C-alpha cells in the first residue's frame, strides 16, 4: 500500500487535523513514511494566519515537486487545510504539479480522494466546499504516533469563528462556528481515557463559544447531563488585586452555566482522566461560570491562554476584539483569585494599522501588570479580504520589527523571573515520555503547562509524579529525579 508523509504548519488545530488524516489513512491500509523523499504521497497541511506561513508552504511545495521531477519520482502531492481553503484552485494554477487541494471541511475525504488519484481515476482534485457536520469528522486518533499522544490527546470540539477580528483570516479559512454535541465529545474523551489517555486538551478556534450557535442542541444536551449552576462573581474583578488572595466565600446568586462550562463538567466526570486543558478561548468567554469552573474542577489545569492582541483600548476597538484593557486585567485578577499559581500565556500583535508609540506603550504597561508566563508576539501581517488590510496608517516594517524586539525583551524578562521562582519547589508533572532531543531524559508538563525535563526513561511515561525543580533553561524547568515518586 502507498506511504504518506504529512507536514503540518501552524496551530494545534492543524496538528490535530493532520493526526486525524494520518489515522484515517492508516486505517485504510496506507503506511506513514519516515520522510518526504521516500513517500508516495506528501501532504502539506497549511496555515494562512500570517503571510510567512503561506510562503513557507508554497516554497516547500515548489521544492518537493522540483526534487520529485529531477529524481523522476512519481509522487502525489497536495495542500490541505487553511491555505487550501482560502486559495483553492489558484494553488494549482500557480503550481501545476499539485494534485490535491483539500479544504478545512474535507479532511475526512483524504483517503477516498487519494485512492482516486493513485488509481488514475482522476488527475486533479480540488474540494473546498462546505460540508454539513464536518465539525464532527475530526475524531480518529493516532495514540502511538508520538510520545505525547499516548498520554495526552487533543479533542476538536468545534470549528470556525464568528468573531471577525479585523486582522484575522480565520473566518475565511475555517468558516462559521459549528460545534459538536456534548455527548459526542464526551464519547470521544471517554474512549481516549479507556485507551490510557490521562490528559485531554479541548480544541477549537474559540472554544469558549462552544454551543453558542447551536442553541437547541446545547439545550438538549444540557437536559441530558443536568445543568450546573454557578455563583456570580463581582463584576469585572476590578476590585481584586492582581496577586492571589484566599478565595472569598461565594456570593449567593446563581445562573445556568454556558454550554462550554457544561462540556467541562461532563468531561470532568470521566473516570481515568486526570487533567483537562483547552485552547484557544476568547477573553469575552471568561464569564463567572468559567472562572468558577477553575475553582470547582480539580482536573481543570491551572493554566490559561488568553489572547490579548493589544493593550490599547483604541487598537482593541479597531481590531474588533470586544473587550477593554481593564476588562482583560479584571479576568486575570479573577483567575488568579480562583486558582493561585495559574500559568497565563497570551498572543500579541505589534504594528496593527494605526498603532502609535503611545498605543504600543499601553501594551508594554499591560504586560508589566499582567506578568504573563509567556507571550507569543506577532508582527502584524496584512491578510487579504480582511478589514485591517485596507485601514489607513499601516505601520512600516522597521517599526513593526523594532516593537516586536522591545516587547519580546520585556516578556522574556518577566517569563524568566516566573520560571526562576520554581527553583526549589516541588511540582506535579504528567510524564509524556522520552525527550525528542535526548533519549536519556524524560519530558513532562506541570499543571500550569511548563515543560519539565528530568533523567528518566520510557518506564515513566504516563505517570503523574512530583519532582523538585533544580534549575531553569529557556522556557524549560529541570527536575531532580532523586525526589521522583516511583
Ligand atoms: N497578523 C499577525 N498576527 C496575526 N494573528 C492572527 N492574525 C494575524 C495577522 N494578520 C495572531 C493573533 C492570533 C494568533 C494565532 O495569530 O495573535 O491570536
């Protein structure tokens, strides 16, 4: 049977989609090739979020077809995912050797289309049409695919985004928000737990909007599972200090929780699962019910990725983000109060159109105040058909670069201090297996999502254990095996 090599660009959702395609192809008798040069089929699962990501995939494809041709190899090559969706046939017009262009609602058709191409039944296939229920089609797992996946798995709970941030191409690549049902997601998580998975990360473009566009289904699911009530916390959290305080006694009023929190409750009830994470949320989704879930659900790890994008209210408005800096800081205060020690990471765009030095200073000051454990910083990249691409006052590249550099220095400084504070402390880690770079070392993660390396072996895989942190590296903690509980 033919062998396939899949290369993935971009986010965890893309990683998950590639894994599901690989699992689907294995089930049909394909094998996974160890490298692209020996594969019968090479698929590039692409990212469109910045121009650089698109250029990388296009250059890679150019090299692939050039090498295959010069070595007179017959190789089927295709683009999957976000860039395939947004560019469609244009990719074949540009690169005529490309055989397959498969959009984001079509991953589950990969095997059927490859069979047609390999058998010569069809010469080229472009399918980027919408497909009902495709959000529930990403469900196959490759549990032995890599060290991490047998212990920790990603579960896709929804597709698409209705937020329409003015910089973002995602509504065009992933479509409108569509959520799976709670029982469907729970069934997948339960099966994973039965197969030994200890940690699940719920995935989607905006997971906190889960079920919002499917009110009837969410309602039915809520009836099946028993809706939770949650205490209402003080509004905005503005009266709370940024540093953790002992939790105050919960105020009296209660409201039914959002479909996403209902899902968290349902996944939390699965026996055998030890840890739950999710990504990526939208700050507007951190209502009191979600904050309360952090206080209530012990399996929900004390870690949150809260995309900020900018610390300036003026820019946040132009971005169509739907919150202010004060609201954002209020969420952080509430989370730190609900879960002292919570690890908080973020995404920030520098050089959005119209961003002045004063706006940028607001981002710097917010970062000083919020003290993120890590921040992913992106230079603004104009995306076609997005409102921001046509906004006035586009920021010149050297200024974008300079702001990127300054912000990076600040966030790295803060992160280094946060990591250093772990030295001497005992932390619980879930061991994912031997480190990719050094087989004598094992890698695990703290509940607040920091990577810990320690001297260990395959026997530690899947264990929850306590290690003492001895020293730090760049975004890494080193644990002492002497205090490992065996
Ligand atoms: N330019 C730069 N960064 C972007 N992101 C999304 N769109 C763009 C863009 N046009 C960043 C945001 C988002 C992350 C996944 O990518 O910070 O949270």
